[in-house]
C-alpha cells in the first residue's frame, strides 16, 4: 500500500507547540449521557481546547459518530474525532462515509482516529467488548493487517474514480463516496505502542501517533515515551519519511484537577468512595495545577506534542477550566 507522502496541514500547524484535546465521558448513572458529552464538547470549544475525542465502545458508551454529528453543528472551531475507532466494528466503506460526512458537517474539523480494538478482560476491566457484541476477536497480527486494508479502502473510495479492492479481510467493488473537505484528507491517527508493527504502520501511513499507559499502549512514564518515540524515529528513517511529519500524542488516563492538595484528595474520595483499585490507582492523574504542569511537561520534554486528556466526568467543570487556563498554557515543547 502507498504510504504517506506529504506533511499534513493539521500537523504542520501544531508541531511547533504543545496542544491539548479532551476526551470526556459521562459519569456512571448519568441520565442523558449523550447530551452530556455533546455539552462537554461545547465547553471544551469555548475554553480553547484543540480537539474533543470520544472512545469507540458501543457496548457501554455513546456512539462517537452519532454524537460527533451533533457536536459538529454546536461547536465553532474545535476538531472532533474518535480516539480511536475500532476498525473491526465497521466496514471500511462505512467508516469512509461517516468520516466524510462528519468532515462536511464540521466544515473540515474531523480527525480520523483508527485502531484495532482491545480486550478489556486482559486488564481486569470486565467482559471482552468483542464478546459482548458477538464479534470474533482475531489475533493481533490479523487485526493489524485488517487495519491496513481498511485504510487502503477508506482512502481508495475517496478518489475520483471508483475503488475495487480485494484483500484478505475486506473487499469493495466499484465503491466511491464523496471526499472529505480536508485535503488530502482528515488527519489519520493510528493508536498503539507496538514497536515492531504498529509504530512502523504509523511511520508509513499515519499523520499522528497516539499511545498512553496500560491498555492504551503501555507507555506509563516519560522514559517509556522516549523509548517508543526512538523506535518511531527509526521506522521513519527506514521508510524515508521525516520524523517531524508525524505528530506525537499521548493518551492520559484520567485527569482530575483541583486547586489544593486537600481539594484533590476530597475529589478523589468523592468519585471513589471505596478507594482506588489497581487500575485506577495506577492511571489516575489527580493533581493540583502545579502538579499537572510537572506531569505534562515531563512528557513534553520526552517529545510529546499533543495530549489527549481523558476526563472522568463531563460535569467536572473545575478540571476542564484548570486544565485550559493554568496547565495547558504552561507546557512548552521540547
């Protein structure tokens, strides 16, 4: 498959500074979770965040594409995208259609985040999402190969002539959908930290690399980020692509901010009255603004340029505001 040949304008506009996107979820028990995430995107837009993301977990959270459509017409400037869309859940032609439609609805503000899906049971987080939907859960190598075929089809059906593609995992015949507004296309994010295959796919095919701790790519520290980015740099060199043509982003579980240490402790206790389990204890970033600046700056110093800050509650206005006003402006590029 033909690789990335040019620097994407979205990346070019961001690679000399550090930017922040949000991924907020409705708190458990929220009576209108869909409306909650749409409202949160409007708040993020008003606060000046760069992007707003949703996960792609149909078994337990609002559908990202449906809700991005509502966000597209209720926000002004913020970019919107899945972090990330699990390719096995949808036919690639459908992904291409949804992405193009959303890029038009938003006047060119869609981010095409793609991934291979993952097994929640591996991390003690409950039943495998694929099992919940009655879908097969192929081996990692098969899902990686399927993602590459899917991306070939997505790009193929946006061209001026119909696309026919007969792969191992996906096939289309004389397929074509209207191209997106953005040129050459919406920026492509490939998620994951696999050093042998995934980061090489990023170097060949994507505009943005995204990884984070635990199930989001195994990058738990700035040292981990440096190692992964060194691997990405090597892959870029091997395929003849400038390393700085790839925007490096980090997915941060879960950000919770308050003005003082006592207020941070009180907020954690309010959200986790029974205490933190192994997962939340390992990945919750509960800090004061000064502590959060130290945390994010350490990853920026390692080479991260864009942060996807995951917020536990769409109603946590304090975290939204402190992140926008006291933390994000203080982070400097390496």
